[in-house]
C-alpha cells in the first residue's frame, strides 16, 4: 500500500507482451494530466505478478521481469489461492517477506 511520493512515466517495450503467467509489471492508475497540461504516468513503487495471460494490459503497464523458477512460481500460486472477500481482499494477511531480483 502507499507509494514512494513520486510518479514516473511508463517504460513500455512493445516487444514484451502479457502473453504468459508469472510476469512482473508496474501498477499504475493510468495517465494523469500534470500542471504542465501534459499527460504523465502514475507509476510509483507498487507492482503486480500475473498468474494468467492478460493481453488487455499490453501497452498500459511496464513489464520489468518474470518469476523464473518453479519453486517461486509455486509461491505465487499459493498467494493466488488465498481465500478472499467480495472485494477480492485476502481474508487473512498475506505478503512477500523477501524477494531476490536478478
């Protein structure tokens, strides 16, 4: 939750597509008009991990990595399987304690 206190533009690589699960991408709230009148990105510090292909996200979120090994994919699968309420919030707190970016 929260953010870093700043925002930055998308860094879309057209060759990268949301065509498979386990991709890491920047969460954002779409473009926002700045004081200069131009549209700016709303990326901050939040990210998400896909668990299925999500082609409707192509060109809207910056892909910056993927879950690389089967052990880590199993962790993502366990996170996805957590029971949630009507608003899709977990019934029990869940989180990532540590992560290694290569």
